[in-house]
């Protein structure tokens, strides 16, 4: 049975995926740099999609990330949704 290989998304035209006996590799066409081996095509694509410039900081807590995004830390006990605004209501 022949497996269908998914097409590379259009925004990855600057990369190429190569399958070899020891695994899958992806190559940045602009720099010629090769990455791999990966155990599957999916793992190679996931590595290609990884963005080292993300805002994620190792060790950052969920509360710190939510505060950075402006999400309220107060949960409305009636609805279970985050409260509106950045402060708890005056009781």
C-alpha cells in the first residue's frame, strides 16, 4: 500500500524535505543548511515550523503569560470565565 505524502505548504517554498534510509531531513534552500534526521515526515515539518523568535520564555508561569497578554487573573464564580478588566470587583 502506497502512503500519500502531504504537500509542503506554500509558505515553505524556501525549504525542501528529503527522505533517506536513516530518516527525514529538511533543508533551508536559502542557506543550504540541513536539519535532521527526524523519525517521520511529521516531525521534520514540526521542526520546520518551530519559531525560535517566539515570546515564550522557559520557566515562565501561566500567570505571567496571562498577565503579559492582559488576561484577568480573577475567575467569575458564576460563569467560570475570566473576569473582565484586570482587577477583581469590589465586594
